[in-house]
């Protein structure tokens, strides 16, 4: 008869202890990886890029409803804003209707927090707008000339990004003549006949101008849906002939 040696109780305890230690080390590593990923996401979102979704058609056809975009937060902090940039900015006051955030279930609130932390959503997105920069501080912006064009500092603009209703040729449905004050911008939607932009907020305290300090950053990339992945053009050539008033 062959004698079988049974593992001792001490040996079994050692094996169980090693398994528990391995499991704990694995969970520790997963937790560290998760915390590093969250920290990296927070830093990126805070200083580099943020994600926003497009809720309206005011920027058609450049941006469509429900597009998601990445916003470069280095502009205007480290990089100057240029004419033609598409920028996201906080409501200067009175541009958006007041909204009341509905109460959320704890699970939904936790999910929103995770998505916001990793930069897939922005909790304050409903307080922001997105438009194209037309006038910088000191610029004289007028519309419209005999050809229906808008002019900046006396230079008529040929704007290929404008969406107009059939039969309309003018760059704006209303005439205006403004000079952009220091520290502010004049912004307009690409869907010119369906955009509540600077033109339609001149009765607000800010007179339709957007303080540069309200700018979150420049929209640089459409990330969703995937068939619309593209970098956003600021059409710098449209404004190539425009000189700042101070440089004349």
C-alpha cells in the first residue's frame, strides 16, 4: 500500500495567507491605477482640455446638435484668442434662460461625477455658450455693406462658414455698428439667422460683448459622433487682411 502524505495544517495556512496577500496586492494596484487615472484626468480637465456637447443649432453647419467637442483651455490663458476662433464661454449674463437643475438619484449623481471627473461631461455645460470670435478688443465691426458683407476695421469679410436660409445673402439679419471694448469680444454664431449671439444681447448689461475672462477655451476637435471626427478650422484666411485698430 502506498502511503500518502497529507499537507500539514500549517502549510495550508501559509498557502491561504499567500493567496490573500496576492489578492490584497492586486486590489491595491488597481486602486492606485484608478487614483492616478482620476488625478491625471482632473489635471488635464483643469489645465488642458475639457469636453462639451452642443445642445443647439446656432453653430450649424460647423457644429451639429449633440456633437461633442474638445476645448483647448490654454487659450486664452497662454495663447491669444484670434478672430475666427470658435470659443466656449460662460454666460456673460442674460444670454441664457435661467434653469433649475433637477434632483438626481444617488447612483445617477455618482455616475455624473465619474463622467465629469474623467472629462466626458461638464456639469456646468448648461451655463456656457459657443460662438465664433469676430471682433477683438478695439475692433470696429459693422454690418452690412451693399453686398451684405460684414466688415472688421473697414475690411469686408467673405465668410464661407455662414449658414443662411434659402434666398438670403446678407451676413446678418440685422444691421449693427459696434466697437469692441477693452477686455471683450464680439461673437456670432455660424447659423446667422438662428443664433442669439452678440447682436441680440446688446440690451443686456454687457451690451452684447463677451469678457475675455469668461472664455473657457477654443474648440479644437469634434470627438463625437465618430463619423464627424475633425479639427475645427478658425478660418484665419478670412481675417487675413484685417489689421488691429492700434496697428494702423
